C-alpha cells in the first residue's frame, strides 16, 4: 500500500524522473511537450490585405474588425471582445485567412530573448 502511494506521489510531482518507467512519460508530459502541443493564446494578428468575403461574411462587425486589423496588430482576446463571434467561429476565420495568405500571425515569444539581451 505504501509503495503504491509513493509511486502515485512520484508521478504527481515528477520525482525520480530518471528512474521512471515508460508509463510516467506518457502520463505526465514535459513542459516542452505541453508548449509544442498547446497553441499559444497570445498570438498577434495583422491583416496584410483584405480578403474576398462571401455574402454572409460581409457584416459591419467583420468590416470593423478588418479595418482595425489592417491598420495595427491585434490579439484574439481583442477580437472576441469587439465582435459577436463565438471563439470557434473566430478560430475558423483566422485559419481561413491564414490559409489564404492575407493574415500575418506574430508570436510575441520570439521577441522575449531580445529584451534580455538589451538589458
């Protein structure tokens, strides 16, 4: 009983990773694996050019968002706060715009190392 409890605690807290069995790695992913498989939520989007919109997509809401996105970069939270789109709809729209090549996607994490070097 005590051995089972200790194994559970080790798995929960990642203690003894060097001697862990193959199940431990599948059960508790490393920080790198989590970063690779989880899409970043702080991506920044900028519209390079106006896309061709279907008739149903030509709404004042979409035009307002695209107008700002063509002038300055915005993040997903900004778009959701200023539109009536569901998060799933927004994700589909952003994927379609990126596939069309009219959307620039910026990951701010790539600039994190520059700040440390300049200090």
